[in-house]
C-alpha cells in the first residue's frame, strides 16, 4: 500500500535485521501513554499487540473539532489526514529501511500529533512509541513497532471516513 523508496541501505538493513529480538514483557511507559505490548507473535504475525481496550477513535476528539468548526472543518481535516498521513507512514518506513532514524522520528512525531487531534488513540500511541524509540536510536524497537503502523493507519482512516457527516461523505482513497 505504501510506496517504499529504495536507498543505499543494504548493509544497514542487514545490520538491523540481525539485532531484531522480540521482547516478551511490556515496556514501561510514562505519563498517560498506553503500553504497546510486544510479543513473539500476535494474530497477524507482526509481533506487535496493542492493548485491545484502546479505541481506534475517542469520539471526544472529533466532537472537539466539530464544536470548533462544524461539519466542513471536520470533513476537510479528514481529507487532509487521508491524503497526508500515508506520506508520513511511508517516510517512517523508508527512514527505517535506510537507517535514518531522524526521518522516522520526524514522521512518527507528525503522525502522533495529527492522530491525537482526531482522538485516534491507537495510532497516536503507536506513533508515540515509534518516536520515542527513534529518538533513543533503538533500531530494533523501531523496526518492531513499524510492523503495525500500516494497520493502525488503515483502521484510523476507515473509522474517520465512517464518521464523516453523511452529506459530505465521499469514498477515501486507500
């Protein structure tokens, strides 16, 4: 789904693959961050299992946006998210492939913030974990967490599109 650009990272990629070791215990988190539980396998085989009690969307986030600008603002923001978030996801994946954790950090930060504005809890928390790991230059953790990023984006996109005002609802490009 996301276009991955090639880079001169064959050595970097091989090095990252060699240090990827799944953890079996949840990582401690600070503040109001929710834990991302890393397991050997989950139902999709990615090794990442987010806390299933987190909603994809907290409707309070969308309500705040509706209160500020109504249907047209929310629809415009959803369109912007559907258009721009895949670029951030692809940049994070590309950054990891190329060993550029600064690019991963920037992309994850942007996704975290944007998702939080919508109340997209799962995507925001995952992007926050990726941002933190990239900031710590933890290549292995970044690669683990990135395995769930596309799914988290897809779930968020679908939930946002479903919540558009009916008269403004248009199919979102995948």
